[in-house]
């Protein structure tokens, strides 16, 4: 794709539309149906979050916990699997994917965890493996000759590492099996933790993305998957301290900030812009922001319940990509620029 003078992105190309957990605004998240619909809509990338089963298979779930996104509680045969574990330094009780084998996971069905969205598709779809998602990307239907990228996130990698279920090598093996472990592959690997990205950097040239949470840059600190954070807004210009961006650029190709790190909602008549996009571009980093949704309750008041207006404002700032629950809306807004 050639660069276009209309865009203020790092490389001058149109911003990517990344289907967040698939077309998760329309179908239960992280299902083949959700990913297939996103592809049909025209998304550039689909985003699977990856966790591990007890027998070492990578499956697509937003968290190691299964409670909110599957019907596991409706299976009395698995009642004894409910347990308490430490996750990010917090004691959590529930059903963890790491306590189930893949054949057991395949007995579950996905449900819609967002109360504001339709439950009409609950319990219709299996929980897919990462290999099944990659198989879907190789199917020609619904793409009109387009190459669709995959944008996996390693979820809670330090938690999995302590269980002996490290995610990183299994992820690379799945990509290598399809010739996708290369710098020019339509692949980004993302994580909130930095240590696993640095591990991956020495083993692969696939583009890497350091996610940034509202609290700060997350780093594994040892002990039950606990984390420490580096505060984000220490720079007077409203972004990360430049040295932190330069450090990230040593192992990553992009940052994935929360959108409110770019435009702050102070509940005034307009949003307060920061210089994070400009700073990241100065460091040679792409900026892919999360999460864009259509529901009025997720939009700042200034947009008057119109999600297209939000996209257009962010695109004008030079954003290189957006994580969208409703990828068709993001694509419509991009076409209007």
C-alpha cells in the first residue's frame, strides 16, 4: 500500500482497522464467527487474545478466567474446577483455562459478556484455538483478494510462565508453521508486559507492540504474576517521558495506548490533546490505540453519541491504527477522511 498525503501516520499510509476480539460488537468475542464477520466487513487485522489450556494449547480468551465469556458455570461436571489463584497480585476465584484440557474447553460455548449487547448468539460457538484462527485467515472467502493480518496478544504471560505454560514459544511455533515468523508478515504481537516482548525480540523479527494501560507501563515483578508500573504522564507535554519511548523502541515497533492517553476527557466542552502520537513517531514507533466502541455510553460527550466523529478526530491526529469492536464503523470513518 502506497503512502497517501492525506494521512499524518508514521509511514503516510491509512491507519489500520484492527478488529478488537473480532467484530465483538456483533458476535460473542473471540469466536470464529466474530473473526469471520470482521473479515467480511473489511478489517485489516483480527485480534485474538491468547491464554493456555492445561495441556499447552493456545486458545482465544480475553483472560485466563472463563466465567464471563463462556457457559462454564452451566456445566456441573466442571463445578470442582472452580479455584482461587493469584492474578496480577490479586486473589481471584473462578474457572481458569489453565485447569482445563483442550477437549474439555471444546465442550464450552462462548457467551456475550457485555450487558449492553445482544445475547442472541450465546452458546452457539466453540472456543477456538490459535491454529483454528490461522486456518480461518487462509480461507479465501469474504476477503476479495485482501491479505488479512493477525494481531495476537499474550495475556498475562508471567502468570502462564509460573505455571510452566509459557505462551511465547508456542505462539512463535504456530506462526513459523505458516511462514509468518518474519518482519514483513501481516502480524503484530502485543503485550502489556514488557519482559515477554523483549524475550520475543531476540527470537523473532515479527513486529512487536508494547501496550500501555491507564496506570502505566507494566513490567513483571515476580511472584504470582504481580506487576509494577511506570507512570505515564510524567512528561509536561502530556505523554510518556521521551526516554521511555526510546527504551520501548529498542525492542518494539509500536505502542498500543489507551485512547484517553491521546485525548483526555476532562468533562469539558472539548477533549484535551496530548503529544503522545508525535512523541512516539519521533521515536520511530507506530501508535495503535484502544478501544473504540459505538455505544453512546463509551463516547465522550463532545461526540454527541456519534462514534464516527471520534474516529475522525483521532485519525486527524496521525493515529496509525485503531482497535475497534465495530470495525465497519471504523472503516466507514476512514473512508470519509
